[in-house]
């Protein structure tokens, strides 16, 4: 397979050789959108990295960006062999940059409104006048969370303050560590990856599962990788995720269930979120 074009802007996350070693010109870099901390992403996707490195017989590294906006910009400028993207950003990359979504997770993504376990608040409407922390404004979960607030009769940034954190787990850390924060909006998948002790300190106030149909992660190939590359990756990653012990364990840890091929119906489900995604990207 052709070597991946290297670009300034990716934050190197996983080292397949000695710590601090520079990537080689033949290394394959797999960008993962920064919905969790760098360390957490590297740990969670290590089984996939290792499997692809063995299969492709090339050094493979997991990379990400400091924030969602820079991730979108970096993906748009590249021709990555494989990108693990958020559903709305993946659709944007398809429409604007010639990427092709090939696989998506089987368990759907939805937003959760989380409060501390001891908080007596009974419903989302009772959060009026409080501070609710969300991930990056560009996160699909943030857009979903805004919808949940509106359905509860609250206008985001008017009836409630909406500070943001760069990742889902950082949003939960703020909730647990700052009494000025009353609630956090994060994904069900991010909540799943918490250890039992942390989950015990939190409570799900509201669950946006009724939206349904949105995948947690979409696997994409770049515009320079079509035909044999795309078919090979589709087949190989499906086999890894659904048929191997390491792949099934990774899917379970992530709460993704498994992987399946993307259909046109899947694209139609995510299309309503594309205008809001463009609006956030256009904001200063």
C-alpha cells in the first residue's frame, strides 16, 4: 500500500518503537478523532494498531489532534489510509474531501446527562441556572446534548451556562472536581469506558437513546486509497473486530459491540447533523 502522506498538525500518540522515536517515511499513521485523552485513545486502540501492523507488515501508529477543529482540518488536507472519525465529521469528510466511510460500530451512540451520584436533581429541566459542561463544541454529543436541553425547555447558553472541555473524560473530571459544575453531557460510550469506582460516583440523569442509529465511530479510507486498499481494509478490520478474541475484547471495552459495513441509509441518518457541524466550524 502507498505510504501515508505525513502532515504537520497531527499529535503523535503511539510509539511502535522506542519512546520519542520519530516516525519513518513508511510508517502508517491512523488518525483517531480526539474524543478521549491521548493516553486513553492509545491504550484503547492498541489491539487494532498491533493487528494492522502485523497484517500490513509496516509500522503503524495511532495519531490524533489537540482538538476537534484541528482534526477536521488535518483530515481534509490528507489522503489517509485509514481514519477513525466521528459520524458527523466522517460525513463531512465524504462530502467535502473525497473520503469514503467503510465501517461503523454496531452499538449506537447517544448523549447522557450526568450528575454526581449524591445530587438530588430529578430531571433536566431542574438544571436551569446551572453550569453544564460538554465536550468540544464540535462534538456530535454536544450537538445531541443541546437538543436534549431544548426538549426539556432549556435554551443552551441562555438558561444554562455551557462551559466546554476538550474531551468527554475531561468533562466528567470537571464535574467530579468542581462544585460550580452541576452536570456533564457525554456519550454513552465514554461513560462505558470509566472504571467502576468512577461510575459509582456519578448518576445518569437523562439518556438520549431515543435518537438512535448514530454510530460511535466510523472507519474511513482516504481519497487516495480506493479499490484494493479499501476492499482489503474492510475485510481485514471486519474480521479483526468481529471474529478474533483481541478484536472482540476491544469492541467490548469500547462499548462498540462490533463493526458492520456502512450503507447509504446510514449516511441519510447523519445528514441532518451536517448543517449544524458546518455552523460550528464557521464560528470564530
